[in-house]
C-alpha cells in the first residue's frame, strides 16, 4: 500500500478561509475523511482563521470605537 500524500498547507488555509473552489473543497473533504494528519492540520488552520477574525473584531472595537474618529483634531 502506497503512503498517503498530504494536502498542501495553502490548500487547507484557503479551505479554512472559505476561499476555495467547489472542486477543491470536495477534494479536501474527501481527503481528510481518510487522513487524520491532514484533518488535524485543517483544524489548526480553522482555529488560526477564527483567532485572526476574532482579533480583527476586537481591534476594530477598541481602536475605532463607535462615535470616535481616528483623526486627530486639526
């Protein structure tokens, strides 16, 4: 039996960010049902993407709160 070839990390990143074609989405989903290592890597990518999105929401909330302008008075 030939060893399974793992998916490229870039493909897993695009899948986690939902920036992927239907064909590639199906490829990832088929692969991770048979490859626990790629499934773990995908979970890591999904966690990373969620963390970045959460931090972006916090940044927007605290750096540019509603009713405040980032411009200084001139």
